[in-house]
C-alpha cells in the first residue's frame, strides 16, 4: 500500500502546492507556540495572594479566567500536534491519503482543513461511533 500512497499524493498535489501547505502549517505552529507561551505566562502570573479579600464573584471570575487560559493552552497544544503530524505526512509523502482506507482525501477537504487525516467517508463513519 505504500506504493499506492506514494503515487496518489503527487497526482493530487504539485511540489509547489505541498511546499505552500507545509509553510502555512509551520507558520501556524510558530504562532500557536507563541500563544501557548503567552497563555502559560498568564496562568503562571496568577498570584494566589492577589485574591485575598475578594468576594465570591471576584474569586469565581478569576477561577473562570484561569480555567479558560488552561483550556486555550491545551487546545493550542493539540493543534500544534496536528500540524506537526501533517508536516510529517508531507515529508513522508503520505499527505492527502486517508489513514483508514488509504484512498486519497479530497483536495478540497485538505484545502479547507489541511490537518485532515481521514477522508470524508471515514470521518463520518468515525463520528457515528
């Protein structure tokens, strides 16, 4: 199946297109890593003693903001991992091939969601489970 994978990708994507997708993914990784550092800094700067004397509403708002920063950081880390996986697939020559059925993923799908690892049919099947 590796031979099929290797030949399916070049027919769908030119080298220039793959380089463009790779560059866009790498740029997004850099931006996400900057966001992660910013969110982690904001989380770390939340001094426990600053809340001394706050009423319940203030304490609740601070807790909400901290949890929000943590959620944003986790989401950004997940997106970094997905982007790095897509870059690795480009480098390996398997970008644009469904990891489940090994058929080509539609180019339009990848243009809309460059981190896709499943074709529409396999993704729908996965979501139904």
